[in-house]
C-alpha cells in the first residue's frame, strides 16, 4: 500500500509562483515514475509533468518553460515548481506514483491540492 500526501496549493495572482510537494510512503519498490496531473472544473484529468526514477522529465506543452518537476529519491518526494502562473493553470493537482510489476504497473494517487490563479 502506498500513501501520497500533497501540499503547497493555494491562491495566487497571475504571474506568481507556487511549489507543490508530494511525499510518498508505504511499500515503494520498483519505482517507475512520479508526476503531477491536474483537473479543471468540468474537464478530464490531464498530465502536467512526470519524472522517471532515472530522472527523465516529461512536460505538457502548456507548461514547458514555466514548470519544473524534480524528485528527491531518498525521501520519495516529488516537487513541482510553478512559475509565471496563468489563470488556465487553475485546477486540482494530483500527485501520481507508478510502480512496476512483473506483469505491468500500478498507479497510486494523492487526494489532490487546489491551485487557483486569479487574473
């Protein structure tokens, strides 16, 4: 069982910055990747950024150059530094952890943290 605890969301004006954190605990082995997804009201949950256990980073086009994902492997914690925030970045941000298994993989999700960017 894996537990993910997110923090760092809040209300910020356009152009501002926020830093999200997600700490993972529990039975963590064969880590594939951690990442962040967001869900705006009435929309599906979309990928924001992921980072593999080997450090490979993947970003949604809409956040490239503004957001930076990083991971502290020793602490099983992933961070998302969000700069130059825009109102369209508003949504609930969910932390994701993916573990590899012999026959596939398994995803765990955090409870979500609200990010609101005012114009």
